[in-house]
C-alpha cells in the first residue's frame, strides 16, 4: 500500500495460497502433482476472497530492506512448500488406507503408485526443510533481533518445525524408517 507493506492476516494468507498454487503448478510439470492442483486451487480461491474485501492493515510496515524482503519471501516459500507437503501427505494417507481396505476407488486409479507418492512427499519435505533453514538463517542475519517480543513466537515455532522435520528426515535417510 502507499503506507507500506501490508502484512495483515488475510493478505498474507492469500499471498501464501498464491505461492502454493504457483509452486504446485510449476512442480506439476516435473512431478505427478496434477491431482493436487484441484484442492490447492480451491484453497487459493478460498484464501483470496477474504483478502479482496478485508480492509488494509491499520499499521502497515514501513519500507523494508532487501534483506528483510528476502527473509519474508523465504519464510512464505517454506510455509508454502510445507503446505503442499501436507496436502501430499493427506493424499498418501487416503491412498494407503484405500489400498489396505481393498476398496479401489477412482482416486486410487487416478493417483500415481504409492511408492512414487511417498518419494514425492519426502522430496517436498526436503525442499521445505532447506527453505526453512534458509529462512531461519536469513532471520538471524537480517532481523535486528530475531527473538524480539513481536516475532519471538514465530522464531520459536520455526525452530520447533525445523527440529521436527530434521528428526523425521534423519530417521528416514539414516535408518530407513517408514511408518505413519
């Protein structure tokens, strides 16, 4: 806006939904993500509607430095990739459940093989973990005080998420662990 960067809830949500849709669309050219596009586009459209009608944030952030802009973009990209991973995990769980119950629906026939879906999920999680790492590092570099009162909760949850996914990926590749 003319007053600065509007980081209101609805504006950021619609921006993240746009990132998710864009990343999924670009990724679908290389990976079997085309079945994920429908729910992702519905999510993006649902997130866009409130942003169109929501008033501007009462206190937009003033001009931002290029380093802070990089941090914000990396954070949104990390969140977007992890959202795609969550959608992929839901599809994988549905597919696994239907295969185990021997209930073959059209969903099973439309999705790639289970092994391909699982491989894709972990590739998405690796990409999200790398982006989250870059986001945390850029926050340490470009934010004046990453643990300041107004961003302490974001820092805490970002580090917790990084640790959880690092342990998950370590167990997957270090020990070959699989499971729910």
